[in-house]
């Protein structure tokens, strides 16, 4: 088996995810936000977000049967669409 780094000239990449980070669309990250975080950012009680996320059409990601999250970039796009 050949070792691609044996010569020492071509070491492992210093930042393996740099290209993926640059390719990410503008306006937020793929970080998953909890409803508590959404409530803090919106400055409303968590219960308000839980009761209204469907009516407000906030795009959610289902992690399991009981756990929902919202992508940060989707949340920012949702906010931008309602504040313009």
C-alpha cells in the first residue's frame, strides 16, 4: 500500500472542510436551531413558537418522532421574507 504523504511534500489538507464552507449559500449556516433558540432570537416565549410554528410556516427538520429543529439559513430566510 502506498503512502501518499510519505514524501512529506503533500501533507494532509490543513482545512479539510474549507471548500464546503465556501460553497455554502449565503444567509446562514446549516446549523440546526432548537425552538428555544428561535424563541430567544424572536424575543417571544418558547411556548408561542411551539404553538404557532405550523401556522407561521416555519420550515422544520424532523430529527426523530419528538425532536424538531430548524436550519439556521431557513430561519433567516423566513425572517427576511416577513420583514421586507
